[in-house]
C-alpha cells in the first residue's frame, strides 16, 4: 500500500494550542481498530496534547482510560496488562475494574482512587472515544450510516500537518476538486444539516484505476473527526465505502485514519471486483491526500473567507462546524 512520504508532512512543532487559529474540537475521535485489540490487549494512542490507553478485557469489552496510574503515576500503556476484566498497573500491580475502581493487588491492598475513563463507541470495527470540555459526557452520538456488519477491507494511517477542520472542509469545497485532483463533482441535492451531522449528495466523474467512472456519492460528516463516503458504481454492481477519521494529536497536527470496504449487488463478477474496488478506493484516497498535503502544510486558516458564487455549501459547513468548539 502506498505511503505518504514523511518528509512531506513535517510542520513547525513549536506552535502552541493557545496560538493556533482553531482550538481542539469536541466530538468522537478514532483511537484504534478492533482487529488490533484482541482480548487482553493494551494499547496507547495519542489524543490532543496527551494519550489514551485502550484495552480489551478477556470477555471482549473495550475500555479507554487516561494513561497514568493514580498511585505513583506509572504509564498504564507501557507494560500494563489485563487480568480478567481488570487493567493491571505495571509498577505495583494494582488492579482497576472496568468502572475504574482499584480492586486489588498482590498483597490485597487497594488505593482510594480510580482511573478516569473515556466514553467509548465501536463502529464498523473501529474504536472511538469522546473528547469534550472538562471531560463532560457525550452530547451526541455517532450516526449509523451504513450496515453495522460492514468492516474495512483495507486501511492506512498517517500524520498530517493540519487541523481536523481543514481536512473535513474538503467535503464541502467542490471548486478545488477538478483543479487539484482531476475529479469533477457536483451536488445532486442541497446539503443537509441535522445537529452534529452534515450530509452532502454528489455525482462525480473522472479517470481511475478501473477506467472512467461515473458514480453517485453520499458524504456524511459526524463532527470533525468522522467522515463516511458511500459511492455506488452501477455499471460494476458495487457500492464502496470510504471512512476518514481525523484525530488531533497536537496543535495543527492530525492523525488521519483511512479505511475502505466494498459491498456487491450479487453475482460472481461483482464479488470478485469488491476487494479490487476497495483497494482502488484507498489508493485513490491516498493520491488525493498527497495532492492536498502541500496546500494544508503552507496555507493559513482564514476565519472570514471571501467566498465565490456557488459556494453556499462551504459557507454552511463553516457555520455548522462552529458548534464543535468550547465557549471562549
């Protein structure tokens, strides 16, 4: 699978969150794939200016906690283990139950403190955690926009020198597509906004690995961390899915996780084509990413853009995205 060259995604690491033109957004953010979390697995993931420890209990439940043990501060993601349903600190082997309480140790002692949990959701074999102001409870849920049984066939992860909003905004910026990517896309209907969900229906044409294509697409954004694109190619009898998850890991730096899958309308030909189309979709997404990175890396975020005629969807996206930031 092609990779974005690391030298093309560097950016000044010295920018502070206070100086950044956009703060960290509120919402659901990808931290792991379920297939990488076998029962008993403990993993660490970056989120905002810190980390999350994600683990799966022996019974199969996925949990996510803040990384440091409240006893003497050991990092639970470095040497931490799972004992039954409990997460075990690597330093003194204190055990923490799924509700966060300290429930045991080798000599039976406990501490009067527990772990701080993140709310966790699983969608299509991917794990998301909620980031909100002051650790508050989720104020909205990830939508069910596809068959829950559909899971990615192919995936790619990389670090991008930009903010999640800049990546998500591309879903509403149709003017740059033929110029930068050689894809002609036009809205088939006006965009729809339903609270934290932004939906656009488009038709696109272009030249890909499978030849000239003409497809209808539905793009769904749930907050600034989750984008799902479903596109049908009638002549091939397939419907492909692409997911783009934007997880901020530092000011103006995002971990982007791409995943693709493909469903068929039946028939031997379409079933054989499904993995080919899914892999082509991922390669296409990475190609687009390569073309976008130099723009993102060198552009300046403009909070008051002077838009051209026909950019009503982009204007509406900006208004919609403002809800994902905490009050000043």
